[in-house]
């Protein structure tokens, strides 16, 4: 598999997919997401692969979306593009996906990690949903999966303040599985993937589906609400000001309209 924005390494019985836009901290462009989905779907059909590791690099798993491309977008453009409907395909992968996270894991990056089934983090990992600071909210499931993982009160604080939090905090909240030294975070995730891949494949897939079934009905309804509200915010002056300020590296001036 050859791609422009990701790297795929098959080492049966596992495969490792690496986000590979280091010059922009692995910002999640539409092209990267398209390649990621293509790779995950291909690996899902590969009989020699029993589990998948998704990672970035030591500096960043993914530091969010490409804000410059969204800054002047309108509600109609957002609805027509419906970018997050594409991300839903990650949910449909039957094989377990383990996120190996180091460094920045923010916005869409955090949402992508939460789409995975387990998260192994390095001591340097920093998580967060900072969208509120640019006049919008998470749109790829952040409000829903974060609430499922850490509870309403904590999720509300993190979404409405945009505060970043450490790997140790994420572990205490129940968002991730474990924290390990940065030197071994990827190896630890790969070891977990190999352990899972050593189990009977059909039972593993049914186990994943059964655990996810606890949340899926609520998640589907919640994602519809989150997505609608995300798109509607592109009709506000605060969204335009927030994203322009981000691109121009200045403090935004909110108007409440």
C-alpha cells in the first residue's frame, strides 16, 4: 500500500498505520482521512492481519484539523461536504484498532484516537478538544465519545473550556488504557495488538461488536445532534473571527453573533 499522507507497515498478524504529515503535526486533511479509511478497510479484509495499530510520531499523534481550509466555509458548504460522514467508516472496521499516542492529540486527533478501541499513550501525550477557542465545537464525535468515556461533568468542562490534559489525567478519567515511557509507547501498542491477534479472529470481532453495542444506539443519535450543531456554527460571526484569529496567531474578539 502506497499513500501520500500515511505509511502502512504489515507485520502479520498485525499492521501499523502511521499518520505522516509531520510538517503540520499530522493535521487531518480530507486527503489524509480518505487514505486512512482506504488503508483500514483494506486491512480489515486482510486475512493475515488480526489487529491494527494507528499512530503518528513522538511529537504528535494528530494536532487537529486543517483550520486554514475551514476558516471561510459556510453552513451550506459544510452540509454539502458532510466530511464527518466519511469518518463514520472508521467505526465500521471489524478488527480491533489500538491508538498509540505521543505528543499532541487534539481536536480531530483526539476524536480519531477515541474512534479506536483502545489507547496506549506515552508520558508526553497531551489530549484535548480545543474547538471552543475558534468558535466551534467538536464535530467528529468528540462531545459524544468523550462523554461516554469520562462522564458528563468532566466532558462538559473539557468541551466548554478547551483545556488540554495530560496522559496521567486521561488514564485517571478512564479515557486511555495505560501510560508508558515515550521510548516504548509504539512497541507497547504493538505488543497488545499481537496479543489480541493471537486469539480466535471471529470471537475477537464479535467481542468488539458486543462491547460497542452498549453505546451505538445512543452514539448514532448523539452524532446527528453534534454534527448539526457543528455545521450551524459556520453561520456565526464568532466562527469566522475565531478561525481567522487562529490563522493570524492573535487573540479572537467574540461578538456573540
